[in-house]
């Protein structure tokens, strides 16, 4: 018993670098001012190291800026919006932030612009990008970009297709199938259940519990310890 407790304690202490449940993802926030479109990108610093074998801690900002300059574009129809030099911003520890500004030919309210978000998909096909697009009246729209669909529209009359249940269902399925730890858990659950009925109820209970905890975290009611979760 003491040995088991000791092993469990060591696992909790030593798992800080684990990231079994951290998918490849990035974020951006878009705003429009006349004919100018600006965006602030935020990416986990560890994700930026995927971009180069020679990535150094002190150069991650410039590495991300160069990658975004090559993979993100904005255009009004067949007229490209001129991209300024990306600017590396201050960021919290473990994060990297870069701002990009695009000057379009016409006012965005008159001619909405299309953003093509190609960042990270060449190094991680399962990458997911979450874009927040500010709209007139203080409202905002959330856009989900994946390797299959990574363009969206900004502007007063922009009408991006809503991210539906099917899109998130596919993301969840890909997330489960892409991790050996997830498949091992599902297999162990089936073996321990002993019968199809028990396996069904066990999987249903796990799904409901997982959904509740995710909801609590999203609402700010729960702040779990990442090292403890990874160890368990």
C-alpha cells in the first residue's frame, strides 16, 4: 500500500511536462477599422517549436511571425490586402503572441474580406484554429478552422457558416483516434466491463462526467490541476 502511494505521488510530481490531452491548436482575434484588418495570434510556445528543428526559446516569436507571414492572407475578391510586417507582442509564460495588420483596397464595410488561415496545418494536419471575429454592434463570431476548411470572412455583412455539432463531433472523434492513451483507455474500459451492456453504461457515464467537467471549466466553476489530471 505504501509503495503504491509512493508511486502515485511520484507520478503526480513528475508529470508536469505531460500533455496527453493537449491538442495542436491556436487562437486569433480579428478586428476591422475602415480598410484595415488586424489580428492577434496566440499559440502555445511548445507548438511553435514544431516549426523548426533549430527553434530556440528566445526566437520563438520571430519564428511564429515568419510562419504566419507565409501562411495567413487576406483578400477582397481577387485583390489581396497588403500585409504589414508581423509584430511580436508580450505574452504570458509558455505562450507566444504576434500581431498582423492588413491594408485592403476598400473599406471592409463595403467589401468584406476573406481570410485564409493556413498556419500549422503543414506541420500538424490535425491542428485546430479558433478565430474570434469582431462584428458591428460589439458582437463577435467564433470561427473554427481546420485543414479541410480554413477560410472565413470578416466585415460588417460577413456571414460565416456556423460551427455546427457535426464539426465538433468530428474533432472529438479525431482527438480520440489520434492518441494511443485514448484508445488504451477505451480498450481497458471494454475489458473491465465484461459485457456489452455494462460497457455501454460505463462509456455513457464517462461521457456525461467528461462533458460536465468541461462545462464547469468553461464557466470558471472548476480549475483542475493539469499535472494531476495527466497523472491520473
